[in-house]
C-alpha cells in the first residue's frame, strides 16, 4: 500500500508496518502496511482495556469485508491543518500556561482528565517513560494560581516515527478538565502543538474527531483545519461498543449520573433496561438477579434509610447519636429576637430547607437579621420547615461511601469567575455558567439570584461591576455542583478520622450508598462538622475514583471478575 500523498514528490520509503503505543492503545499507520491482512492481524493483537486505531486506511470497504465481525469503520472525520499556511494567534493564554509533561504528578492529572471525558486511561509510568520520546509529544496546560493541570494534548511526529515521506504529524487526546475556569484552553493546546510541529518542519497536522462533535469541529474549522478523505478502523470491543452497536433506547435522555452507571453495567455484560430516562430510572439484570435503580439509588436502600436522609433534622439526630460532630441547629420561627440571638451567638449562620436537594434554598455565611429573614423566606419556598445552623468556617467535603467503604472524597468549591478587565460580572457569570453546563451535560449552572447578589454585596460588588483582569471572585458560597460548584478529588489526602466518621454515619443510617457532606478546614486534618447525607449521591465527576465500578460491584459482585481481568495495565 502506497503512502496517501497530497503532493507529487518522490521521497524515502517509510518504515514498514509502522505503529506506536500511545498508552491507551496503538496507532497503526496503514499507509505503511503491505496489505490489508497485516492490518487486520495487527488489530487482533489489541490488548485488554485498550483502543487500537488503524489510521490512514485507503480502502475501508475492502478491509471491513475481511473481518466484519471483528472490526468496524470509525464514525469520525479526519481534519488536516496545513502548517505552511497556518498563522499563530496573537492572543496568549491568560491564567494558565502550556508546557511539556514533566512529572509523574502531571501524568496522574492527565489520567484524571481522561477519566472525566470518558477516555481510556493510561498507566502513569507510561507517560513518564515516554516524556523524552522523539515521536510522542505530551503538552499540558497548568493553572497559574492553583498549579492544577487543566488540559492536555498528545502529538505524534510521523517523520521521526517512520520516516514519513509526507512529513506529517497528528494530534490525539485533546482534553480539557470540565472544572477548568479559563476559556480557550483547548484552542491554545491545539495551536501550541501545531507551532511545535511546524518548528520541526512538519508539513501538516491531522486529527480524527467524531462526526457529531459539533463544538470540536467548529473549533478546528475556525483554526483552519479542512476535512480530508482519510478513514480509521477500530476493533469491536466493550470500549468501542457505543460506536458500532445499536444504542439503548432513550440513552441520550439520561443524565450523566445515570449514564455513568449504565455504561459501566454494559461494559460488564449486565443487561440494561431504561424505564424512565428523564427521571434517571433503569433496571439492571445479571445472573438471574434484577435491581431497579434511580441513578445511584437502588432497591438496596431501604425506605427507612431514605426517609432519614430526606429530613435533615432527622439525619442530624441519627448521626449525632452515633457520635458524629454536628453543628448547633434550631428550627426557624417568627421570633426575630431568637433569630438575632442565634446569629449573635455564632457570628454567621446557615439557612436551609429541612427537605430539599441540589443546594436549592441554601444560604451560607449570614451575619445579620435582614439577610437571614430574606434567606428564610426563600428556603420556605422549598420546604415549610426551615433549619438554622451554626456556620463552620471551612470547605465543603463530599465523601462517597459504598458498601460501608470510602470510594471517593472530593472538595466541592463554590463557583468563581475570573475577570478579564472588559466584561461585567453578570456577563462573566453567564459565560462561566454556559461552560459549566456544556462540561456537565447541563447539570451544573450558576444561578443569578438574590443569593448571588448577596455574596457579591459582601465584597462591595454588583452584577454590573467590571473586575480587573485576573481577579478571581467567588459568586456563591454554596459549593453544590448543580449551582455551579466544582469537584476536586482528594481521596489520597483525606484524614483517616474523616473516613471513619463518614463510615460511622453511613452505618448509623444503615444505607449502602451515600454521600456524606462535612465542612472541614482541610481534607488532611481531623476537624469537621457534619452537614448532611445524600441518599442518591452523584457518582460522576469523581474521576479517577471507581465510583460506578464499586456501585455495580455492590449490586452484582460476580460481574466484577470480567472487569478486573481487563483492569488498567493488565494484559
């Protein structure tokens, strides 16, 4: 098979049967293979839990006819950027910078981003071993303030890999952390990689993108990429199933929390029946057993445990009796003197409805009578009974406990915007809210309401003010994902006493799957106060922790054997 040339030029013959291990799978450059049989044989050598890609397939219809039960045509388009005509952008990254991957911590962060985007993870030591590779280039975007890795992209230099006569290169695994605060990270990663390959003398940079990924395609076309008639073929495996198999009815209507569990179940061969997509209901069946679920709430959670979690005052009493530290709490009444006395005693208080979810009606850090009364009125729209609590000065920690074991711990940070010196706060919130909604399937948005205005007023700001470039402003004090908060994994840092307290609370409620919320000074310190227990915790956004895996393990313990045999790094 001859190279897929775009120019008439006699050049050196490339190395035959060229492929490269990218950690998540191998890239096979099909223009270097002698025949289609060799391509099929190479795909058959795909390792467990890997996704190999046969790229630059000349005659996909012929290749597919050779092994129709084993391989399929990837429903992606190929786009090419001509590096000879590409012009770098004038703008530079703001609030973050782009550099080469340089540490094992970088590798762990990249895997976390991969997991958040549903991509195949890579052994961290693979990144580290290949950090100086001549053929592979790993770039990361680092937040200037937090030092967190917020984006990544991988490049392959075809000339250095197999003496490509066309002097090509390709872009793979572009991914941005869904929690990232800064716009334009993906674009700058693409540009920096293009400039890197242009400096090396590459003629073009190719990439493959799913045909229905309109946002990504729009970005690439904006940067000057144009579609080319290049095809990719992949092997039929559990990872690729959604690309070649008929989709589940109503699958697209599921929210991310239900979809995460459904995907894990299907990977294991567990039968899935979606019973009410809009409500997040589905039935899982395996080995003669059937369990009805609503996201992470299943029939294994009793009605008694659910009712304990449903009423926050009951939850508080149950866990307090088990020795859990709780804040002082009273029920809001109409006595202004009692309300003022409670505020004076604690300095700041929290107002929340006795029943409710997703942070609705919750106000934090109230220090005066007028704000407290206004917050009580809002909370009463959610539930007639409103609770007042002493405010613990700290951060929101969510601990996901499944089968009375800690599976994930995450700090939940309140939504914040970063000024650019041009847009007012209202516009910045709306822009950030759109990005959060896109990153979470519409689950996370930042409301512009009385609580937002109150939070800004504490800083002597209004929605019409224009913050300075680079100025970060927290626009709400509650850290719930549904009101724009972000989640940051701290499982490896959480203090053992916090873990013990969370498990003790789960046992007191007698609930098999629960999200325990504490306020803490730091996840690594033992001090805390209990806030609430969520009987239907969202298992998404806890990457890289195996929340969905442990949930399905709880329901169907024997189904995990197949999953374990394909675990990361096993072959």
